């Protein structure tokens, strides 16, 4: 079914929303077909992990809301799919993410806070995303992400990744520490200019 979308800055597009049955984790992941998603040879695909605080409320602590908005426009222009994956808090859930935020306010970085709560740095699994793409008939894709783990995992799950495109860098005072940890510790392709290598 089609849903007209309007983002906070007034950007408008329209999505073909697809639901699934039989996904291995039983979660209600969504695929949004944007632009000429059904006519392109190699669709642009963003696997976007849910972030209620960033995506819905516009939290400045992370870059998720800005990346979602950017992805909507770039995928509309290129033709492809936004996979909205219900992997809140890198898979630890909303309440645990908020507990991790409290620890970050005491000085831990985003990964150390996860470990203090006895989680792995990143608990996400992309099996359901691969199942969704297979069900949509997408065997080859260009991915929109800075996270090297996403193309690596999706390749292992059988997707032919033709290209990986970076998102913009949505750097703000409130998310600088978070982006720096992603770039330094998990190899996210984020050009943070003078921020990298400097004391936080
Ligand atoms: N546990 C935890 N999760 C966080 C924190 N900040 C943001 N997140 C979650 O991290 C995830 C970010 O997902 P994505 O936008 O797919 O980003 P990414 O894996 O960093 O890579 P990109 O594709 O480059 O954006 C979301 O699920 C957020 O809820 C944090 O401090 N702790
Ligand atoms: Zn976020």
C-alpha cells in the first residue's frame, strides 16, 4: 500500500510500504519502496535500525533522524528500498538504550556503556533484512551506510553488494562523542575532520 510522507523540513515523497510474514526474528520490520524501486537494476538500499528518540523525536544525541531523512530523499532519487529494522538501540531495546545513555552521561562511551550493561557492543543480526530483500526479489543492491558491518553481514547472507555509498556526516555538539566512538572503534566511514584523534 502507498503512504505519502512529509518530513519535518517539508520534504515530501511517497512510499510503497511492504510487510512480511515468516521473518526469522518475528519482528515487524518494514520495507519502504521509494522512487523507481521496481524499475531499477540495482536498487539503492538503506538498512536503517530503529531509533525512536532520533527518528521520531529528533534527538540530537545521535545522527539517526538526519540519516533517515537523507535516505528518504536519496533513495527516492535513485530508486530503491528503505528497510526500517526494529533493532532499537543496536538490538538491545529502548529502555536498555536509555540506561546506556545514563551511563554515557557518567563518562562511558556508547560501546563501553553497552558492555557495562552486559551486552555486546552491537547485538544486531541482519538475517531478517536479507530475508526481506530476497522476498522483494532484490539480489543485487547498492547500500547506503557508513557502517562496514552492514555490507559484510549482508554479503555473508547472500546479497550481492554492488556499491556502498556513505551518508552525510550529521555532526552536532550533542552527538560528537557518539560519532567519534563509531569512527574510531567500529570503523564507520565518517569524516569528522579535526575531531578525530583529539581528546573528547
Ligand atoms: N546501545 C546503543 N544504541 C544506540 C546508541 N545511540 C544510538 N543507538 C542505536 O544505534 C542504531 C543506529 O543505527 P543506524 O542508523 O542503522 O546506524 P549505524 O549502524 O551506526 O550505521 P549507519 O548505517 O552508518 O547509520 C539505532 O538502533 C539507535 O537506536 C547508544 O548510545 N547505545
Ligand atoms: Zn539514534
